[in-house]
C-alpha cells in the first residue's frame, strides 16, 4: 500500500513537471508595455474591489484563467484570490494563474490519491475519505494564503515605527516627501523590504501622474492595516494644510512603539493561558506517572508480601 502511494506521488510530480515545461516552451513572447498595463489594471481591481472579466489569449496562463472564469461563480473566486495575493505581497503577473493552477493540481492529487488508496474498498467506505480529501484539497491552499496575508501584515506592522521615525528624520533635513520616501525605501530595503517596497510603489505611482492621496489610498487597500491608514491620512492632511510633517511623524512613531509594546505585553499575558492545555495534556500525566507509580508499586508489593506472610 505504501509503495503504491509513493509511486503515485512520484508519477504525478513527474507528469506535472513535464506539463509545466511544455507550457513554458509554448508561451508567447512577453510584451513589457502590455505587462505594465495589466499590472496597473490589477492594482485598480484590488483598489476598487469590483469584479474583472477575463479575456482569452496572451499565453497559456491567461487562457487558463479565462477557462476557469467561465465556471459559474469562478470570477468572484479569482478576484478574491488576486486581492489576497496582493495583500500578501505577491503581485507578479503569473501569481494568480500559478496559485489557481497549484490549487487545482493539489485538489486533484489529494482526491486522486485518496481514490487510489481506497480502490479496494466498497463505495460506502470510500465516500467519507473522498469527502475529507476534497475538503482538505480545497481549504488547505486558501488557509496557506490567509496565513501569508497575516504574516505580511505582521511584517509591515513591525516595520512601521522605525520606518516612520526615519522618514521624519529625513524630512527634517529639508527633502521633499517623494525624495524622503525614496531615500527611506533605499535605506530600509535590506531591513524591512516589505514596507520599503510599499513606499517605493507609492513614489512611482506619484511620479507616473497619480494623485498622492489616491496613491496612499491604494497602499491602504493593498495592506489593509489601520496604522498605515492613519499614516496616510496624516501625510495627506499635513500636505493639504501645510503643517509640519516631521514633528507629526515623530509623535506618531512614539505612538506606534507604544502600541507595539502593548501588543508584546498582551502576547506575553496570553502565553500562560496557551501553555495550560499542553501542560494538562502532556506534562501533568507524565509527572503523575513519575511521582505516583513508584509509590503505588511499593504499596502493592508490601500488600502482596503481607498477604503472603499470613
């Protein structure tokens, strides 16, 4: 049984690799201008939240997405997945198609593997296993994507205090906001690359002719963080009313550090409650066995000796 399962996994992986190599060979030549237009359109979809109709052509991946979109209800799934990929920091052109293709292959592999392992069982026994495999095959990739979104947001959250503080220092030297954000993104690229890329994206959008308020709103929608929303509102209001942004950013950085400290204290306070269940389930039984069993054995041995003496 185990040998058959291993052979099935190896055969499936080999077939998937051959199919992927064939798809790469027959892909069309990339058009940088069309890629940039499609990227801007994808960002607009993420910002607006409206459904976007897929079009055929443009290579295997686009054709694959178009065929998937023909399924009833698949447009909403594709747009939600594209939005979550953007919120996880995965914004390449082929990201959506790669995720959907991997999702379907994982679903098919898990379902087919369960069907192969239960090939000798009657259908009444196969049903439960197939339902479990289908649920795992469909839900597990989505949970992985949700986890990536949470991890990306956590990295942005941790990077905000130091980055905002540095932005206030750079603004205090007399640089304009766009130049300061570019400088900060360059300095923070190797420490906090996620937030540095977000700042750099905002600067590039402003240079391309986008309104600064609109660019910051798009960053808020991409990240979905309240702290970044507050930062964007502060920058926009400071630019609108002509107030000192450097001093405001310094105060806001202190507030962010205070929030980070409170989150750390809350996590430490929850650690005791989270450790309660492992202690009760794993540590206490072993402790009882170590401390009580020798005494019980000694008592039983004494009782047996007393009964034998009588």
